[in-house]
C-alpha cells in the first residue's frame, strides 16, 4: 500500500459513520465508502490541497451516497411509523404556537463547535425513522433541492415538507432531552456553587 492509500484508508471510519447515517444500511454504506476511496485513488490529482483530505473525501462521498440512494430508493417504502405524526400536533396550540416554549438553548454556534454536541446530534439523527432520517439528511447534509428529493423518493413537495417538519421536531425533542437539558442543569449547578 502506498502512502496515499494508507492516508485515505485512515478516514474510512469517519466516512462510514456519515454514510450509515444517510443510507441506514451497512452494505450500502460500505459500497459508498469503497467507491469514494477508489475514486480518490484513481484521481489523486483532483485533490487540489485547498481543503483537508477528509473534506475532499466527504465531497466525493456525498455523490456516492446519492448514487446508492438512486439505486436503492425504489426498495424503500414509506413505513407506517414514518407516516404517523399526530403526536406532534399536541406540541402546538390551534394558532400554531408552541404550547410550551422550548428551553433556552444558549449560543448555538458555540454548541456546534463541541464534539460532544456532534455526537449527540448524530445519535439523535440515527434514532429518526428510516424515511424521516433519509429525507432530513438528503436535505441538510447532502444539500439536495426539493425537486431532486421529491423525484428520488417519489413524494410530493407537500409530503416532503411534512416529513422534514416531523424530522426537525423529533431532532429538537431529542436534543432538548439529551443535550440542552443537561447543559441547563450543569449551568444551574455552576451558578449555585459560584455564590
């Protein structure tokens, strides 16, 4: 193995984690990552050095994930769990406002920089039902536009927006329980001991 192959292979675990989050299938994720590494090995001159190697590989991986989704989307039917969502209607008043205001989240930019936060958000994303997780990651991580997602998944724009709304609500709830509640408790404890 040459130095480039060893360097590329050192990113495999990171790439697999992202591919699994999007594809929800270990075999497809392995294929996408393998295709990514092969593409990088075949055209190392494509890496211009303007970014880190991992960033370059993730850029390639995004395209390989889309290829996998195109190959396998027809097999992924909307499950009953994905179609349900009435429990989220209970979070809102008739006028569309939250029944209970969310807790103060502090400085989101600072939280994004924390590795622990990223681990929590990845865990929360993994807990999303398959179709909701796939739609959310296609939109937010792969940055696909509405028309492309609707075409790939054979859904209407209205259905897509409903799924994205439900995914965001579930992520919000998961983050509230697993990150922001802990951060609030820690801040309250520090405030109490500082007096």
